[in-house]
């Protein structure tokens, strides 16, 4: 119980997350899938492949090949918060990020999947881009129903629970890190909630900007405190 309060994870969840990270390191280093899975601590291939989608975002062989065979469509748009990149697979949104330069945003996506097929497709992506841009402009758009590609959200079980809880926060409202920790069943894990917010791959769709410090101050934001303040102000003004 003490471990879970301190980390936000049970010992079993923590070990699973660390094992998955070791596997990724081994695969990136160029080792075989078989050697990597045993070096990482998996007892056999069946256990690994059961968890592959949730931990790697794809099958181990595809991850080792840098996302080879994965098709990512993406689009960029200019918004009041800077450049916005939205990427998706055929299952749904895989990434949403803010930045100042298009090439940096595209490079971040490429860094995760160096061999994936990345296709810039503003037309195809309009179904995702339009509601996101409208929401940023203050329109009362509900983004909670937009589908996410969970294969591309590589994180711990705790982070997944946090992200699900964040999508329940109504537009115009906020929750503290402590309140989110309690809502996912881990009171006292506010710091771990902060880490889950910091690793959120889908800005606005997973509204980590709606999580604030216990004293009411906005706190940090992966894409800059200034953007967080503007997002909160726009949502509150729209009501």
C-alpha cells in the first residue's frame, strides 16, 4: 500500500511497465525478438504477444523495425496556440501536439516511428482537425467522443486510468492532481498523476490542461504554461 501511494502503481504494474521499457530498449538496440523478450524478463512469447498492443503500440517485430508497416496520417494547422499537429491511424487519433515549427512537430512523430509510413493528409484528417480547431477557438465542441488509438498510447496501467478520468472532466471545469489521484483509486499519488499528464500524447483530446495544483494555480503543462492558461481561460469564458 505504501508503494502504491508513493508511485501510483501497484508493484505488479510497476514491474510490468519496467519490463516493457527494457523490451523496447533491447528491440531498439537491434536484438532479436526472442533474445529481447527473455532479457527483459518475460517468461515466454505468449505473455509478450498478449500485451504487445498495450505496451508497444504494435507487435514486437513491427516495433523493432521502427514502426514498419504502420500507416500514420497527419495534418498541421495554425491556431491561436501555435502550430497544431494531429496524427491518426485507421483506429483513431494517435497524437495531438502543439509547437512553434512544423518541422519539429513532424520530427517528434518520426522519432517515435522512424520507419512508419507517414502521410501528410489534411483532407483525410479534416474529421479530426476540424473539431479540434473549433474547440481551440472557443466553440462548445465535445471532444470526449473522439476515438483514440490505444495501441499508440504506450504507458503504464496507471497512466491509462488517469487519461480515462481526464476525459470525464467537463469543459470549463478543473480538478486538482489530488482529486484525480483519488478518483482513480490511488489517494496520495498526485505526483504520479502529474507524470501521467506530462506524458499525455494527445493534447486537448485528453484534457490534461484541466488538472491544476491544490492551491488553484495552473501548474505545469507539456506544451507550455502559457498555452495551458489560454486553454483554461477560453473554456471558462465560453461556459
